[in-house]
C-alpha cells in the first residue's frame, strides 16, 4: 500500500493551487493595456553627424593566433609589418590634416601570449618615437630629443598618443 504523510498532502494541494492560479488567470477589467496602434517600424538610419576623419581612439585587435587588425584592416604576417601599418596610418593622418588619434587601445580576442603582447608594445614604442622625430623635424628642424622642453610639452598636448605609455 501507498501512504502519504500529511506534509506531502498539503504540499501537493498547495502546488496544485499555485499551478491553477498561474495558468488560469482572469483578466482584470480595471487594467487597460497601453498599445500604440499607429506604430510603424523605423526604417531610416539616424543621423549621428559627420564621422571624424581621425578617430579619437584607435583600436588594434589581436586574436589568439596573433592575427592583427588595425582600423579593420588585416595586417599581413611578417617582421615589422605591424610597425609599418601603424606608422603609415599615423603619418598619413598627420600629413592629411595635422591630427593623430588621441589614444591607442588594444583589444585581445582569446588568449594572446605575453611574448606577443610584449612585441606589439615594443613596436608601438618604436613607432611613437619615429613619428615624434618626424613631426619635430618638420616643425622645428630637429629630432624630438633635441628640441626645447617647452616645444616637447607642446607636442605632447597636441599628440597625446605619441606619449601614451599604458595601452
């Protein structure tokens, strides 16, 4: 024979009441549903203004296989190809409108080995130094480390990405 304890009977009864209450609810006549019958789908892309020629923050995306993308352009594999892609972009920006991105950020997708990260950081420092020298030669006819400290601070204000240490 099968016997139920009083707790089991009460639990089964309460569970049945709860199930019935949840599945057989009657609509409340005092509550009105707010629906917009004149709503239509948004088909136009909102105008967010002109896109800047040089973005404030330049992102470099690196995946676990050390495939690198700079400005959504794949960088070919090879020694110094990342350096070349970055210096080309920065010098083109500087030559076209005298501006550079304000910041540089890395986005790592997956696990990127610390050695690869270190090599990329070293490459960024080399590019920063090279572009600093290029701009200093153009503006002051001297390499960056030879110009006045006041001029160095001026360049630091104008081009903070060249002095950024935390990436």
